[in-house]
């Protein structure tokens, strides 16, 4: 199997990680593109006897420090993302945030995360603790849940409330979701893709976003369907079944880039 064939299955998840740490689709994809450019020029950068997935994430991690030089311009909205990130990063080290994402969202062990970011396991645990405490302190939001499965909706609501956020409503259909968003003006939406009346959570979110700009986390059993590269994609995407720690990390991370919660 060629190197390209070996890398291909990892690309959707590398792009997800890149978007999570950079705050946008454009900048996240640029991180992965830089990694691919490096591998084309220097295929020997990959140790064939080593863990390929760890090596790929390590390359994206290393490229993150160069993101400002390679970021893709996208008008005022893109610069706003970077300004928000800068405001946060003055209060929390980016390394701690990456340690949290690698363990809670990408599913790496503490030991493998240490191999990616160049720290030992104890240091990684300390980084995760620091990141969780600081991000939770900085970010509080009013959250709309769009989910038609009652048990899942209850689980999400409990996690959201445990994090200190307010749940303004739980919607189960497209129409209900749009109405609740208009009524409550939430600061974050957690959305399933398939809803109770067979309507689309994606279409509901698109209608909500036509009136107001706010962050969205999609939750789906088929993340690869939204990570094709053929259309604008969500920067924040969870796979069902999810772990509570994964959802907590995703909520904290998406609010990290929300300008309404930038600390003074």
C-alpha cells in the first residue's frame, strides 16, 4: 500500500483536528495541506515502522505554530476568528488546549498524546486539567439542543448543565428548532442530523444561521458524510456514540472561538 493510500483514511479526522485547534475550516484545512506538501516533498518524514496516525497528528501539531503565516484570508469573519483565538491564548497555553482535544476528541491515550506534543504522561494530565479549568471559567453560554432521541437529549442536557451552561430549549423537529432559536437567541447549537419528523437538522441549522451567526456542533453517526471536502463543512463535529468527555471538550472548544465569551 502506498503512503498516500495509507494516509487517506486519516484525512477527515486530521482536518477535524486542524479546524478545532485553529477555529475555522480554512485555517484547519491549510494545516493539513501543509502536512501533505511536506510529505510529497519528503516522504521519508514518515517512519514506516512507527505509528502512522501519531506521526500525522504530530505533523499537524507542529504546523499549528506556523498557522499565522499560512492562514487563508477570508475577510473580516476570518480575522475575527483569529482575534478571538488570540484573546483566549493570552489566558491559556495552546499546548494545554491541544492536549485536551487530542485525548477527549481524537481519542488518543495520554501516553500517545505526549508523543504527539512532546511531553510525558504526567505533563499531559496537568495540561488537560489546566485547559479544562481555564476554558470553563472563560466560557458560559445559552445552548439550544436539537435532538429527537429523548434519552440522548437528556444526556446532552445533563452534560451541558454540569458544565455551567443554560439549556434554553430542546427541539425535536426542523420547525421547532427554528422557532426556539428565534425565541431564545442561543449562543450555541448542538444539532443532530436526522430529526423526529424525518426532517434535516442540517437544514434547520442553515435556516437558523441565515438570521444570526452562532457556533454549531453537529452530532452524527456518520461524520465522513460531512467531511467530504466538497462543500462548506462544520468545524465541530462529534461521532455517535460519543463519550461525555468528548462532548464536554467540544463545547468548551467551540465556545473558545465564540466572540460573545471573549474575556475582557
